[in-house]
């Protein structure tokens, strides 16, 4: 259950960002270790930003042995994150993205109920493979939301990810992580969240930082 009291106490416009992370068995070893470190650094960076820490709300879903909500939407300044996920199982990305979209819609409804202004929410999907469950319907739903300017969906492929399938979850091509630059990627994501928080417009019109440091196309 998301926190409604903070929406009342803290009137800052919100940017909900949900991470959907592939923690399947193929991510074992160095990839999962770097992913863990990257998430920790991302949270720390957002918390150090005077605007973003009051505006960015983060939730985390992992997709591996099962789909697990590691963290419900929490305002950055209140996050006390000490989770460490392991790599195992298959890749139920379709179900995880479906749950993520449902969580985003529920959070937007809470914003509306409390009169809290909000930016376009972000869905960040990271995988080193392809979904092992039904994914086509929810991928189209995410793409439609992006086309209607109701969602910013960013798909990131690691190692041998199926980039064509990952691209179906957004209205923009999936980006390939160079090697395992999770640190650079999450630094970029933190900087993007900071720019959105400091803008007076939606994420679609914000000039985001270049992706050169972590992406190859």
C-alpha cells in the first residue's frame, strides 16, 4: 500500500518511476552484482538532489523465480533501501510489466484523489534476454500509453537481450547497455529524474542527458 500521508504533507509535484528488473538465472554472477550496486547508487544519487528527493517516487519489481514487489512507491527522501536480489528462475517480464502498469495507474489515481500534481510516470525495464511468459498484449498497452503521452517507457538490454522484443514495450527503440555499465546507466537515470523534477513540464518535453556514457544503438 502506497503512502498517502506524504502526498498531503509534501505538496511537491511527483514523478513515479518503477524499475522492472530481470533477475533470471542468466543474470547470475557479475551482472546481478552490478545491478544491485547500480540500484543502490541510483537511490543514493536521487536522495542527494534537493528537488528530486521530494518529487521522485520509486518502486521496484523483480522478475525471476517469481514476480516480487521489492518496494512500493516511496518518496526518495524516505527510502531506506537494503535489499539484495539474487539471480534465479525464468524471465516473466510480461507479468511484471503488467503489474508495473497497474501500480502506476493506482498511484496516479492516488495523486488525483489528493490533488497532487504529477509528471508522466516512468517505466524502466532491464533484461538480458526475452520474456518467457505472455507479453505481447501488455507490451502493446505500454506502447499505447507512451504514444498517448501517459508514460515514459525505457527498455534497456544487457548482454544477449532480444532487443527487438524489448523495443515492443516502448514507442522508442530499446537501448543496449555497453558491457555492464549499470553504474553509468543509473547515474544517467538519476540525472534525468533531477531534470524532470526541476522542470515545469512533462518528461516528454524535458531535455534529458545524452546516453553516450552507457548506451550503444
